[in-house]
C-alpha cells in the first residue's frame, strides 16, 4: 500500500475502529475538486462490518466520506454531507461490498473476506474478475 493509502487507512482506523471491532472490507479513493475548498479533496468509499473474534458479520454498511491531505496533515472534510446521516448502503451482503466500492475507483484495500465472498458468489467487479 502506498503512503497516501496508508495515511487514509490510519485515519479510518483511528476514527472508526478505536475498539477493534470494525472490519474494513474494501476501500477506494478518488481525488475530486470541491470549489469551496482550496486543497484537493479525496472521496473515500468505505465498506465495513463488525467483527467478533475471527467471525465477520455477513452484512456490511458503506458510505462515501471526504478528506483533505496536506503536507503534514490528513483530515475529514464536508462532514455535513456524510457524518450525520445513515450510511449510503446499510445491511447489504458482504459479497456485494467489493463491487459497490469499485464503482468509485479501483479499491486500494480489499480484505480476504470481501474477496472470498465476492468470488464465491461470482460478484467480482469486471476489472477484478479474470473470468470476464
């Protein structure tokens, strides 16, 4: 994982997984421009679920969030657009997580569980599916 993706993953871990019971299934990032913000904004699509020990919940929630990255900081932005409402995807089977995240961009992170579930149900997105 490159440095940008490591920074994003660390931010997500610290914000969403302080207890260690969240399991990230897939994450993608795309740089966009929002006119009110001078720095480039990165849209991050996250599919996650809960985990108890080695067991991963078979359903996921997903949302798009936004971050800015400076020379010495990474932080959330546009929280009014994503932080207070329900997730964009709620309670969907994990075999669909990889495909949904891939709609934004090629995922930079895919958990073994998300890949196995997508493969088993033949729900791999076209660019990740060697059979297509």
